[in-house]
């Protein structure tokens, strides 16, 4: 998303959404959530970020930037996934 996208008026009929009730929304294609799902689920809120200086190879930085405007968030997510995958079990 870029600045020009934000300036475009939405073509969505927002009044129609306001009129919808829960009963009017078709959820038939959503599978039911099992007890096992809720046993594994956890509430995760974003933590405040810490600003650092990190040296990376130019190709790595270029690849993340090619992924779009939120490349820094994606790089942070990739680091988190790596760190979590390599943690010792508690």
C-alpha cells in the first residue's frame, strides 16, 4: 500500500455493513473450532520494539524491501520465527 492508495475513495458500501446483524453473515464455510484449538490457543499482544543497528548482507535487505512497505515488520517476524524455532523447550 502506498500513499496514493490511501487517498482513493473506498468503493465499499459501508452503510450496508453497518446494517448487518450477526445472523445475516454467512459463516457456513468456516469450520467449527474444537476444544483442542482452544487448549493450544494463546493471547498474544505485540511487544514494544527496540531500535538497534544490524548489519545484513545487501541481498537480504533488498529482498525484504522488495516485499513491500512493511518490510521491517516482516524482517522482525522472520527473526521471531527463527528465535522461537531454536528455543530450548521449557
